[in-house]
C-alpha cells in the first residue's frame, strides 16, 4: 500500500520536473509550489505538507485537479494515495476474480513485459 510520503514525493518530483523543464519556460512559474496551490485553490503550506508526507493525500477531487495540472494519470495518483478511482472500481468490479488473478500473476512481471501486453490489448493483437 502506498504511503502519504510516496504520494507526496511523487507529486513534488513531477511538479519540480515541470518547473525546471526547458520546453515550456513561459509556464514554469505555474509549477512553483505557490502556483500549483493557487491553481488548486489550496494553501501553499498545505501542498508543501502533502509533498513532504506530513499530512495524508488530499481529497479525491483535489487529486483529480492535481492530475490535470501536472498532466498525470488520475488513476495513478489515486493509487499512490491509497485509493481506487470509481472508474477502476467499476472496471474491476465487473470481473473481480479475473482481475484479481491477473494482478497477482503480474506481480513480479517486468514493466516492459506489462507494457507490451497493454499495447497488444490496446491494438487488439491477441
């Protein structure tokens, strides 16, 4: 299970990467701690505490907005926060045994093999 520290560290890493990105210097100020907090309509001190793992991850709504601001996948951030989005709950809930077995089997599978499987499923190449 992910911890508040892991969630916060991931958020901070992504935000700082966008802040220092050379590809969009005009947008860089928006990725400062204060800029992101302002966009999310939360206090910068609270976002700092989230990033340092001092407090639990924010609400689902704030996580969704944070994913949008950082260009991240909302389901990834939700899982890092120790939660499952309603969309994933619905998908897994439709076939819980199949997905449980799949996830257990993929536990030790290398990332590149999983990504290859995802591409094959997406492209319809069985």
